């Protein structure tokens, strides 16, 4: 069977896998025939369990839009949303757009007309700048919640998030796209702690904290986007948070949750988001997914265009002075943004070999314990040697689960 792999600059390579050794090849699909802007326009025109935006938001309301750090088709979606708000009578000076990354700000500014660049407020959240934060309330555990001041000052807070599978490594529910992304550094580091994947109780608590922050702020109106393959948009929903969560969650499971008959000796996990947007967070999500379906002592290939340098936690994986137990303990105490990725990689390397095809230097890849992979020919040799192979496209979104055997009475 022939499988196409992205190799950068909109080019593809052909991977050949013998049919009798192919467990499955899922490269992503989407039934959405409309553009991202058209999908969002339809969503805000007919919200779920909520009046249309031109009734819910009235002229004079100060509106703050908070954008998920991984929102695909950023400019197309946000430009459509802003146009709808302006057409309904909102003034540009009453609109604030919050982003978590400077790259998002630059992309929006490049796509905005001069009037928007002049009158709209576009802010990049700095979790370390306490002067831009406002106290919301304390959680039931007594932890203070701080949010970007633009959120607390708004009459209407409208988050636009990315729908993820409930089994995703960093899933925190319908509000996970804005909290803790627009909170303070301390809160962000707690949510990025490797302990959240080591212990299920910690992970559940982080999701509860996210829901509690939304409840304390009174967030009911949300926009949620379902990512499609190759950085596309497969769906969009607007309205009451609970109803949007149900509708978007069901569509996400239908699109991205796949069952396979058996584990594979070799898994090729392809990350196909635009190269500039690929991150170690996506690597961790894809690797955790692949680890659930790889056979014992199997091999995982992460096929990416990653160019982001590893942070301190990832670099610590190459510390050959530390014993295994010491290294694991140190990882669990890490509070850097790449700590979760480091924990996932360390766990995966305990079970088998992990190759990484990226734009990084070999020495950087090897320093964190991964084996560098360079081109489709090298990958083809791995495929030819494997007894079984599973190919997962858009691995930053997908999940694979093994079919449960049917019990015979």
C-alpha cells in the first residue's frame, strides 16, 4: 500500500507498506466542504442553547476574545468573528483580542486592515507580568486565581478554543483553551507538571480547577473549533458551554478516535500542522498516543517539521550522571514548559526506541535520547524490517485504541 507523507514546503513522499504487515493507515479526513470562515459564521449565527451573538452582545459592551494557543486557521476564524461583531454594532475600540504567543499576534496584524490595527486592542499575554493580571477569586482549595486583566475588565468574555479528545494528554475540558493559558506563571506551571500524567488524581484535579475558574468567572458563551488534517478546520460550534462541549466532543471522537485490531511493532506518527506551529507539546501528545498502541519493545517514529529547541527539562534527559531513579524524581519536580514532554519521552524510551524526523540538528535530538531520522528512505528501511506497521496522520489530534476482545460465553 502507498501512503503519502508530508516532507515540508507542501511536498509529499511515498511510503510503501506491504498489505499483510499493515495494521492500519489513518491519514485523517474531513467532511467539511466549507471554509473555516464559513463554518464559524454559521456557528455564531445559530448558537447552541444561546441567542445569536448580535442579541447576546449589544453595542457598548466591552468584549474580550481569548484565543487558544493552537487555534488553526487563525486569521480566517478571528477575522470572521470580528467582522460579525462589528456588523452587529460593536465598536472596534470596545474589542480586545488576547493571544498567548507573539506569532499569533504577528499573523493577525498581517491579515488586518489598517483600521483594525489602529482601533482594536491586540494583546500578547505575559504570564510572568503581574501588573497585567487581576485577581478573580480563590478556589475551594484556597488557591488564588489570577487572569489577564482584559478578561476581568470585559463585559463579555468570549473564548475560542480547540476541541481535543478526552484522552488527549493535555485535555482539560471545554475551557482548557483559555485556562491556564491566560493565567499567571505559577498556575501554568502547575498544569504543566509531569505529575499530572504520572497520577490520574492530579490530572482530574487540574481539569476540575479549569472548570472551577470558568464557573467563578461565569463563562457560559464559548466558541469551539474542531481541527482537521493538515491545519484545516473540520467544524465550529458556538453557544452554551455544556451544549457545545457535547456536540464538539462527539464530532471529535468520530473524526479522530480510531480502533485497531492489534498493537504494531512500528508506529509512524505524523504531525502535519504548519511547520511554524509545531511544538514539543504536540510531540508529547502524539508520542503518548502512539505509546498506547505500540507492541512491547516496538519502535515509534515521529515524523515532523519541528524546529523548536528543547527546554531545560528535555535537555536534562541527556544527564548521564544521574541514575534512572534520580532522573525520574527530578523530572517530576520540573516546572518548565517542556516538563510534560520530557516525562512522556522518558517513559516511551523505557519501552522501546523512538525516532524523530525534524528540522533540528542531530546532536540536539540525540541529547534528549531520541534517534534522528532524516529522509523517507531511512523510514522505508524501518518499515521494511518491521513485522507490523501502523501509520497515524495528524497524530497531534488523533488517538488509537486497541479493540477489546469479544468474550465468548
